[in-house]
C-alpha cells in the first residue's frame, strides 16, 4: 500500500483504562473513530495497531467483528510495533493516528496527505512538536515514510524513542526532512483528546451540540463549541494543564 492509516490503540492506559471501548454516540470510541474515517478512506487502508497483551483481547473482538485489519505487537516498544505492522502490510507511507483522538479532522488528514506527497517529506505533523503547534490537542495527525521509520530505528536505541515513536523525527530536523502544519489561529490552548474520564463527557457534548447545530466535526467547529460553553472550556483548560505536567517530556 502506498498509504495506510495505522491507529495506535490499547486498553491498558494508566490514566483511563479501557477508554477506547467506552461508549459515545451509541458505539465504542474506537468504532466511532473508524466510522468517521470510513466516510473518507477505504477500509483496506485502515489498520488497528495494538498489543500482544491479554488486556487487548477485548479490543480484538470489536475489531474482528467490524472486519478491520489489525496487527498485534510489543506493548512497550511501540517503534517495533509500527515497524512490523508497516512491513506486514507493506505500507510505504504511514498516517499515524491515536485512538484517543476520535474527533480527528478527516478532511485535514486528506489535506496533509497531499502536502506530504507534494513536498516529498520524511515526516509531517500538525500538533508536534507541541511547543510549535497551533492546532488543538485531539486533532493529532502524523505522516511519515516507512523507510524513514527504518532509518530512525537504526539511529536510536533510547527507551523514550521506542515508546514515543515519532519524537525522534521532529527532534532531528537535520537528519529528516520534516515540516509542521500551521493554522491561521493559535488553537493549541484547546484539548479534546481522550485522556481523562471527564473528557468522555466533553466529547459526548461536542458530538451532541454539533448534531443540534448541524455542524461538521472539523477542528475549527469543535474549538468554537468548546469556546462557547463555559463548562466544556473549563474541562479543556484544566485537562490541558494537567496533561502538560504529566508529559513534561513533550513540553520542555
């Protein structure tokens, strides 16, 4: 495959275990995310990249029922998991999404895919590195070449690079041809990724309001919904502050 979406997914999250099999809008988070992607991309180009842990057997049942492609690999060495997954399915270019971003903007993925191809990049993202991002947390998209991932694996043996696959790309722009997508407005103060239990409420409310107001679930409309609701804005602000403290490796 020239391009494929590899969704990083597992049930063993320390902050919110089994978060991606919680229900939003009548279906599990992972199913909701995949169904949104299927409106734009073909099923054959979507792969769930999960772990060999028994904890993820429940996730596999959902994936198999939905007849999706999947790969199971190391729980802690995510780099190895992505390498083996991309090699198994012969993916030349990887669109890396995470299952805790069910409201990722599908049209933005298509736009970034075109830019990635046209500029002949090794790595392209919209929310990484975080200190340079204008995009909200929850709209995370990363695209990179499989051959660049192979190169990365040979250059680094650090534990952090095995766990957080793509950090090495944007921390080494002299080695890789990298770029970050910028939005016209600074929207990185907003968060709607699923890391904490009250963000399940946040996401449900965003979906409900978007239906009532007949708004497309793109990142601009999601930010407007949060910004116009005091309760949602409070959840977003508080959790972004909490997340930054927990992940100071990203926000140095």
